[in-house]
């Protein structure tokens, strides 16, 4: 029996390949299409611009802003993708100009303005972190927002300095 494989538009993004998309390659993602209504939509794969990465999403986090956006109570930043999601873990498949710290195949987690609930996501390279050693894809996807919020509260707002201690008496977020 012959092995039937229908070519996917994503086949050119195989592991370790640096391939600029040719034609109109597409991916799927969850997009808000009305109040309390989301659908799987097809989008064109965008080539990363200067300072950006194209990442194959392996896992994404769900945050309160995603829930609020779905309910119509949160609007994505101007120019951001209408596809839901702000936290991802994935693998770099392409780099934009002036990106020197990341290579094809690198595993990372990132906080993005939107677009994480998709097969591929454009990520600002400066907002990406190496995937923590020993973490799964799902665990890594939960790191970016928790890390950013914790850092902001401890260091920016709390003015925490070396040698000080902190008591954490609550470990959950949301409403």
C-alpha cells in the first residue's frame, strides 16, 4: 500500500531549514470573530521583520487578557494580530534582520502582543527567553507573563534590591 502524504504548506519549515516562504503559505489560529465567539481561521505566514523571529508554536498559555478579549472586554494593541494568545513556547524557524542571539531550531518562550494561539507566531526577539532546562513545552509557555509580572512588581514597583527578602503569601493570579 502506498503511503499517501498530502503536502502541507508548512513542509518547507522543516527542522533546521532556513527557507523563505514562497507563494502563499498558510497556518491556522484561534481568532475572536465576535463577542464570546472564536473560530479557527487561516492566515498567511508572515516573514519576520527586523528584530523578529518566526516561531513554530509548540504550546501556548491562557491568560486573563485572552478571556477578556474573547468576551469583548479587551482590545489587542494597534497592529497586533487578532489571533488570541500572548504566551508561547516553541522553536525558531526563521529570523529577521539584526537578530543575532537566536538561531533556527532554538527552543524559547516569549511574551507576544497577540497571535500565540496558532501554529506559527511572529515574536519580538528582545522579548524571548531560552526555554528553561527541564521544562516541558506547556510549562515553558507559562513562564513569560508570570516572569514579566513578577519582575515588574518586585523590582520596578517594589524597588527590591540585592540582599532584601520577600514574603510571598499568594501564588495565583486572575480574578
